[in-house]
């Protein structure tokens, strides 16, 4: 697993969730909060449990962060 720190996380693309439905926004923010928690030192399993996200999905997202060709969406 690649190193994840707040510095590395700050280099990831940011995008808005305005176009997502309320349930999709909630899922996005839960994943985002879990990723931030891992970057701050929480274990992957603890972050997944705390924020109610699938641990495998969290791991895959950290391993291969989403990138958007247009920068911000």
C-alpha cells in the first residue's frame, strides 16, 4: 500500500458533489472522512468501521485515487 499522509492527500483532485443525489453525497463524504482518518494515522479497518464504509473499497480508493481529467468536477 502506498504511503498516505495529509500532504499526499492534499495533492488529490477535489470536486463538488452537487450533482449527486443526497444518498450518494452521504456515501461520498463517509468515504472521504475515512480516507482523511487513515491519512491522519487511523488504521484502515478502524476508519472503515467508524465511517461505515467497505474496507475493501476504502483500500482500493487509497491505492488508486480517482483522477478527473478536467480537474474539478
